[in-house]
């Protein structure tokens, strides 16, 4: 982060120098274009270096950015023959969870994803990606259907956390999440989960008990938001940026800790800069993971999944 601040200071200095040279050259009738071009190239290089050297708070901002590709964008780009299903067959429809059957590299799969919304109207309709109990039950219904027909399950995680309203608790939010954790650990088909934006708390984990857990390069995955962490630890949510520095929520941190398997690259500056390229990177990772997991016997698949999450204490000792 200090390197980034130093580069920003240098950029400001160079831009001031460029403006001064342009003004001086105009006033004195001098051709300083060569020197100005050289300084502009230097500024561009420093900006690229800053884009490659993002700190945790920068990645929090990117993960939450309006305009970043959503789950439905990736589904449209990566899968073919997608058919969406609705409802939990118990209470109703939760638009924050989208899912259905599709094909990946020609093979039938089940896709389950959290959709935040592309604009204000859609975000409100989808509750900003904060899933209610019926959403988790819909997700589990689709996963069990996938198991019945032998289809791999692919989950795309993007949520600030499960919805914590009174009505969600009344309808069994905790139980719905717990059932997902238990049932996903026992699914007899490959499960691949990728955090594409925010991966917040149990709301994200309910779609992430998988054989392969990956993260996009500028996504985050944590026990709670930096604002919530700062509120609990320091009673001051305005210290969220400081909290993000110590929470270890970036893809690099979690790869080092062994929580995730792979970091899926993004275009320079974030997935929103080139959606097609971002989708291509994710497609390659999903196809590679699916090919590897489909070659694994079911008993081995289940044992490795159990051992993986037992290391985190999810299923106890």
C-alpha cells in the first residue's frame, strides 16, 4: 500500500510537470511535445503498476463495484442451453438465487448462483444478493436434483451475507444454511464453487462446501464485512479500511491459508474492464476442475471433501 501511495504522489508530480511544460511551451513558442510524451508514458506506466498492486480495501471496492459482471452475466457467457428453475417448493421464490440446468463444454451441469442485480431496480428485487431461507432451500433442491441425474454442480458466490431480517429468522434462516452445509458435504456429484465478488459469512458458505473452491482475483471472502468487523472490534464502522488490512480476505491471502484452491485471473483493473476476457478465464478454470473431478470415484470425492472442511473445523473433530 505504501508503494501505491508513493506512486500516486509521483503521478501527481508528473502531471503537474506536464501541465507546466505544456503551458511554458505554448507561451514561449517551444516544441516540448517529445518531453511531454515521455512524461505521459511514465505516468501511464505508474498507473498500470498501481492497478497491479491493489490493497485489500481496493479489492473490497472492486468486489462491490456496480458494473462488475454478475452471476447471470457469467452464466450467459460461459454456459449454453441454460434453463432457469424457480421456487423452493415450500414457501416461495427468492430472486437472489438463480439456478437451473445448462451445459458446460457440452456436458449437462446444474448452476446455482447468487445474483445481486445490475441496477437499482434489479438490486431491490434481488435483495442486493442477500439470500432468504427459501433461496437456500431452492439452491439445495437444485443440487439434490443434480445428484439424482448425475450432473456436476457449479456455484457462483456473490453476497454480502445472508438476509438477517426478522422474517428470515421466522422462516428458519439458520436451519436452511445448516442444511445446505450438511447436504452439500454429502452430494455424490462434483461440486465447484467460485467467489465472483463478495463472499460474506454463512451466506456465502452455504454455496461453498465444494470439492474445488476458487476466487476471482479481485473478489473477497470473509466471516463478515470489514464494516461489521470494525464495529465489533473497535465499535467504529468507519475503520472498515483498517479492518480489511488485517482480516486476510483477499484471494491471495486465502490461497496462502489453503482455504481456496485457485485464483482466477481478471483483466487489468478488474473484471468490469473486459467481461469477455473475465468470462474466458473463469470458463477455463471450471472446465479444468470439472474434467479432473469427473475422473474421481465417488467415494474418494466424498472423502476428500470431508477431509478438506474438517481441517477448518466445519464438521467438528
